[in-house]
C-alpha cells in the first residue's frame, strides 16, 4: 500500500468498530484466539482487518503459517487505538456524570481476600451503593497491588482495595484496617520442632516465599536477610508453598489462624518475626467528575464508622 498523497479524512463509527476488532485480535494474539471474544468467525474478523487496512492505507499485521504479528505501522496504530478508545470511554463517562440521573459504571479492583474480610465491609458497601444507584453497572476484578495501582492511575479502574506497602503521589488513600503478619512454616518443616530462640537463629537459612514487591520499611527489616527463593503474591498460593513444608513465609494472622488451629502450620519466632500491613481503599487524585466513584466514597465514609489511623 502506498502512503503517497493519502489522507484519512473523517473517522466514524464504522472505523471505530474495526479498530476495536483490531485491538481485540492483537490482545488475543491472533484471529483464531479472538473468535470467542468477538463472537464472530475468523473469516469475518479477517474481512474487518482487511477493510481497516484498506481504509488506513497501511498493512497492520502479518498472518499465515508463521503466525500472527504486527508490522511497525501496526504497532503504532495499536498504541493509538488504545489511546483513542480510552479517550472515548473518558468522554462517555464525563457525559454520564454530567447528567442528573446516576448511570454509567463503577469499576472496582480488589486485592487477594479483601472483599470477604469482614473488616472491609465490602458486601455492605455494595448493598448501600446499589440501593442509592441501581442503574450503575458494577464490575469487579481481582489483581495484585501494583497492578491495581496502575489501573487506578491509568483510569482503567475507579476504586481499589489493596494491602499497601507505599503511598503514591497520584492516589488518595482511605485506611480500612491493619493486619498483623507473622512468619509461618508447615508442621513438618525443620523449624517446627525448634525452640523460639533456635527459630530466630535459623529462620533466615531456609527457603522463603514472599510477595515479590518492593516492601515498606517494616517489611524490609523482616525479609531483607531471608533466603527469598520463591515469589507468590496471592495468599492462597503462598500458603500452599508453606504447607508443602519446603518454604516459610509471612501471612496475615487472621488469614492463617484456621490453619494454625488445625495444626497444619505454626508461627515461627512470633515475638520477633512480625510486621503490620495496612489495607486501604484508593482512588485517583483528579478534578474530573465521576459521580459513581464519588457516591461510593461517600458510602464508604458513612459505612466505616471510625477510620483507624494508618500504621505508617
């Protein structure tokens, strides 16, 4: 295709639809993988991409026996498509927020185990929010702390619930509760049969699992000298590694207690191997109106009767 003297002109709904198909194909890694997401056949997808290439006068991707890949022009168009669709979503959200009735969507991102922790009041928050805004669509996702921070900052989510190791300048924080985290080992681990003094001396020798994040000072003091050989952000997978008897690792006391009561795991040197981890609600610092987000934050403050002072 030749770009000589070519001008794109107006971009309308049809081109936007084709760009959405193109983005989905790229996100899925190819035509066949995108069939389920788009709910259309491969031949129809191929036709959309061919029409888009003709409309843009560019070759966007290579497909064939060698697999699916983007051309240099395709990479640029994909990046611009992401920005265009994000701008359209932001425009739609702003228009919805400026209307009198509360509509649109509320996008919530939660870290591991937070939604069912009674201290988060999450079910009650949802009940009250939906009662006040029944026409708002709610979406929830579970992800890691760092990814939730990124989603909030990039306007991919409105509200996040995270155990936080740091405070970022672009985010507002509402502290919910604090977890006391202790070091645990499985019942058959060598540390299990030692005295606390011996545990203190030997704990750093054994392989340990950790969240894989840059920790705040209190956590860093505890793990900096440990033998960190396995990364497991989510508590369930971290617990599984501890239950294997091959690793030790920190867990929130409330999460670990049922397994302690059953004798499956035990705290290692609990008088010295511990730290406090805060859990907070986060949102982006912005002047752009977002009525669903603002209502949710009001409901949050009303529901949580007394906000505990953050531990750091």
